[in-house]
């Protein structure tokens, strides 16, 4: 695999959160964006991704997968938002997750990645639905964690990204310190200085 291609690091810390984050924009998830997500999370290899990208969005298999992916993404966003607000999770939001879990048969397997062993889902071939299996599984695990899940929304109100707080102090506030954290610090600094300037004689 060429190392020149660098992928953005996972902000969400969980596959389902990263997937919900790719569904953040108002425009519907496109075929290309979905494939890029699958590549960046190593669900498919770059070779497989390139092959999938040759399928036009109007291809029936691609269209069906994209529809399921959009449904899953929007359902996960609703579920995670409800979990954050400690609200009830509607069963119609759970259905798109179960739909994927139901249709994807396979098994878990240990796979060596970056000198560590990870449990990965190996699907029985057939259709493209299996491409969403790991996302659905990750979402299901997070939902099943319930109130103890350290699910957070970035403290920048303009951001909207979800993440899993794996920090030792459990007080992580930003999706990324480099992006939102810094922006907030800069804004606070500017406010303080504007105030100081106003108060100056
Ligand atoms: Zn953010």
C-alpha cells in the first residue's frame, strides 16, 4: 500500500461515530464519499475502493448500498443525539442498524494490524451490504453501552462532530485540539484582549 496517501486520523474514536460524522453535511452522502470512508477506515483496501469507485452511483447495487448507508448514518446521528440528551431512543432509529446486522452473515477473526491484533468482521460474500457490517456492529455496541458510553459532542457549537472520550481524565471537550480546541482558545484570547483594550485608559 503506498504510504504517500495519508488519511485523516479518526476523530470519533469509534467506527460508528466516524460514520455518523461523515453524514454531518446537509447534502446526502455520495457514493464517492462512502467509498472514501470505507477506504480511510480500512474496511476496504485502496484497490477494492478504486474498483468500487468505477461503479456509477446509478448502479443498482451501489444505489441499494448507498440508500442503506444514508439510512444508517441518519439513524445513528439521531440515536447518538438522543443518548447525549439522555432521551429515549426510538425503535425506528434502531431498525436500520438491525437491518444491516441481520443481512450480514459472517464471523469475527483476529487480524494483525500495525503490530497489534484486532478483531475484524469477515463477511460471507454476497452483495455489498457487508461493507456496512462493521459500522452497524460498532453502532450497536455503543448503543448497548447505554448511559455509561462516554459519547460526547464537540464543545464548538459550529462543529457538530461526535467522539468517544477515551481520555484518562474523561474531560475531553473537543473533536480535535488542533482544530476546534485551538479555535476556541484563539477566540478567548481575542475576547480577552479586546476587553483589555476597551478598559485601557
Ligand atoms: Zn469540533
